[in-house]
C-alpha cells in the first residue's frame, strides 16, 4: 500500500484499537511537517521515544498517563512480542533499563518504558502496511 495520508486515515477508521487510533493521529498531526513522510516513522523507530521526538511522551507524567490509558493494548503487544521472540523475562527483553524491583510496573520507570514500547511497536505495526517502509522496519 502507498504511504498516503488517506491510507493512514483509513487504518485509523477501520481499527477498533484505541492505541492504534492514537498513533495514527500522531502520524496525521506530523504529516505536514515532513517532506519525506517515511521520516515520520524512521525518526521514532530509529531514535525511539526516549529521544524526545514524540513530544507527548517526554515527561513521566505524560508517559505514565499514557501507559495507564493504553495498558490493555500495551500488554497485548508485550505478550505478542514475548511469543515472537521466545523471551518471557522482561529484564532480558528490555535489558538494564527494566527495573527488576518493579516487576509489575507499578512505578514510573517501568511504566515509562512500557509506554514508549507501546507507541513504538504500534507505529511499527502501522508501518508494516506500507511498501515505502519495507526496507526500514
């Protein structure tokens, strides 16, 4: 499929996943700021939300609210990733960034990490629809 604004809007319209709708809105809102639309995806997927490229997910107050709002969708993505990788230990999956003393993600650090993970994986999943991104994701 071609990477067009209409196709992003179509994905948003057809999904019942609130996290996918949110990330589609991010792409839609960023659209006019990029000449090369693939960079909307590449900026996030190459540098991560931790770089600050997603302005709505910079501060702990933002990321923890995001995590709490989309926890169900993030947990589904996490389960899918675990199944796909065969890694079921979050310390192995996220490395040293994962706070082992907070295995249930009740504190801000792990919620922050999971919020970024949820956004990035959802953006990646949207990007899989577009041939212009097939060499980048």
